[in-house]
């Protein structure tokens, strides 16, 4: 008797603690009244409720872990997105710098080509100048040879004009050695006559040469005057001291110009007469023109020397600039063939950016795969929750039928009401990389309830009466998912002030019913079958009706959180 009283007291204590926990967590609005049940049935019910509460605690911890992981992944996604944007900006900047370098390189190449063309033109000018100098040198040598030939010809003429037979000279008054005067002074008529004749011939030749030169110069000057009167002509005066070769070339050129002018029909104007004689006028004009020509030639030579100096300086500067450009181009070519330190740094930075991009792509694929997996799990969870609600309603009807009770009008209306199907989530982008599987800790009670899928090993009892409801065709859904959905809705919607105060602190410690660890040794299969049969046969009609109503209310209240979750998942995707 005392043992029975002790068991009754312990069962009442456990039922009161379960009621307090159910009220604290919001699973029940009023304490459960199990006085109509026997002690064994009360123990079984309290045991089942304790297991369900333990499963809810495990599911809540799993939800918290998933939420923490989701927040971590969201933070990592934001960080990687910022890093990717920064890398894209840096890549755009590097591309802009590269375009600038290419433009500057094109400008340098264009300048190099221009300088090469200028250098080639200067080289051609230098070659032409060298050729001109060579031509002038050859002309001077030829002129020197002609002068030598003329001299030899003149000497030959002088030799021919002398007597054919050289006269035999006889010294009539020799000077003895050591003497300063002839022995017998006397005149030398033959030698003096010969020397005098040679001197006269030389003077006559010089006079004729000067006269001939004067005639040539006068003729050339007259032709210049005649041609200078025409349009577009510049008067050029040649002095009497010009070289014979130069005078001959100028005379020939003037004769050619006069001939061309005569052929073209232009008649040179005649010079007006003056009071002087023609020879005097020509001589005076020749002297004036010679002086002017000499001054002009000197001025032209000085100007030409200055121009040549300036041109030489310009050419030297251009050559130096061309050398610099060539050296710069050579350096650029060497730099293009052999990468510099900055090129190595740019390549290293580019490789680092590519590596970060690959990492970002891999993490993005992982996030996409995890999002797809979460959406699939959410859809499966919603479907399982609805199926479980239907299953609970059917179980309630079966229990009511077995006990002989009748279902109330509210229960029948809730059973007849169609269950809303969860919104089908939009198909997410299928990733090519396999999703990373997360380790999920499933709750496996050591003593499963009769409505739990863990009780598949224990055989079901065949009801004695005929079933009214059709046989379930779908797989059983664990009760732990219903508790998990209940906890998720309560955490999203916010709990009441009384329940929040009680849930902020753990009302039971590690040694309580929810906090105790699982027992390693599960009861045997026969004991589980006895518990299932006893709990299933001992439920009354009012209890079954209450259970059915609570399940239907849970199924109806789960539609709004389901829609909110579906919209949140679509927004997150």
C-alpha cells in the first residue's frame, strides 16, 4: 500500500512538473488533467510528453545552430561581396592605367617614326653635302691640272718662239775665283736683248690676258644687265678678278640664258648712251660692279658660313634627339622583352586577384548550393508538417472510433477542412558543384512513442473494430517536426510577457526532464510494445477529441508563418 502511494506521489510530482514546463513554454494553456487515467497510463503519458519536450529542446538547439550558421554565412557573403567589388574597382583602375600606357607607347612610337624619318632626311642631306664637297674638290683638282697644262703650254710656246738652235754663249769676261769684278768689263748685248724680249713678251701676254678677261667680264655683265631687266631676275655682277674657269662657266650659262630668252621672243633692252666713250663707261661700270660683286660675295660667304654653322648645330641637336629617342625605344623594347620589377608586381597582383576571384566564385557556388538545400528542406518540412497534421487528425478519429466515443462538431469541421498546401518555392539555380553536406543530429528517443517513426521495429496492434478512415499511404512523419515548427513560430511571433519571463531563464537545470542526458541503455522491444499497447488502448474519447482539435489549430495557424517563410526565402534568394 505504501509502495502504491509512493508511486502515485511520484507520478503526481512528475505530472505537475510537466504541466509547469508545458505552461512555461506555451505548449498548453491549462494544466493537463490526467486523473481519469491509471497510474501506469499517467506514467506512460508523462514519459511520452517528457520525450517530446526533450526532442523540442534538441530541435530548438538545432534551429539556433542553423540560425547562427545562417548569420555567419550571410556575414561572410557580405564581406566577400565587398572584397569582390573592391577587386573589380581595382581591376577597372588597372585596365585604365594599361590603356594609358598603351596610348603613351603609341605616342612614343609615332614620335620615334617621325624622328627616324627626320634622321633619314638629315642623313640624305649630309650625303648630298659630302657629294657636293667631293664634286668641288674634284673640280678644283681638275682646274689645277688645267692650269698646270696651260702653264706647260705657255712654256712650250715660249720655247718654240726662241731660236731653233740654241745660241752658243761665250763668256768673254770671266771672273776668276776670288775676284769680285770681271777682268775686262764690257757690255753683253745678246743676253740683255734676249731677257728684254722675254720681258716684253710676258708684258704683252699679261696685257692681252687682262684685255680678254675684261672683254669676257664686260660681256657677261652686259648679258646680266639684259637679263636682269626681265621679270623674276636678279642682277649678278662678276668682278674682273674672277677665276677663268668660273668666268667661262658663267659666260656659257649667260649665253644659254640669252639664247633661251631670244628663242622665247624676249628682246633685251639696249642701254642708253652717255657722254662718255664706250670703253670708259665699260671700265667704270666694270670696276663698280667688281667692287659690288666682291662685297656681295664676301657677305654671301659670311652669311653662308653662319647658315652652315646654324644648320650644323640644328643637325647635331636633331641627331642627339634622335639618338635619345632611339635609346628610349631600345629601352622600351628591352623592357617589353624582359619584364621589370613593376611588371612582376603587377603580375603578382593580377594572380592574387584571380585567386581571390576563384575563391569568391567557389564560395558563391557553395552559398547557392546551401540556399537550394535550405529551400528544399523547408519545402519538405512544410509538406511533412501538413502530412503530420492530417495524420494526427486521423489518429484522433481512429482513437475515438476504438473507444466508442463521438467526435464533436468542431472536430469534424476541422477534419473536413482542406489542408493548405505550402507554397512551392521558385526553382533555384542548380549549381554544378555538389552541395556541402551539413552534419544534422537527429533525435532518436530510447523509448519511442507509438506515433513516432522510431517505433517501426515494434509491431502495431490490429484494432478490434473495423476502421472507418482509409489506410494511410504516405510515410509517417515524426512528432519532433511538429514541435520544431511550434518552437519556430513562437520564436518568430514573439512570446507573451509571462512566457518570455519564464523562458529567459531555464526553469529546469541539467538534471531536469528537458535537460537530462539520454540514457545509454534503451528498454527492450517487449517493454516498448507493452507501453504502446497500453497507451493506445487507455485514451478516452474527450482526450482524443482535444488532441485532434489542438492538431487542427496548429495546422491552421501554421499557414501564415509558412507564407512569411516562403517570402523570406524568396527575398533571400
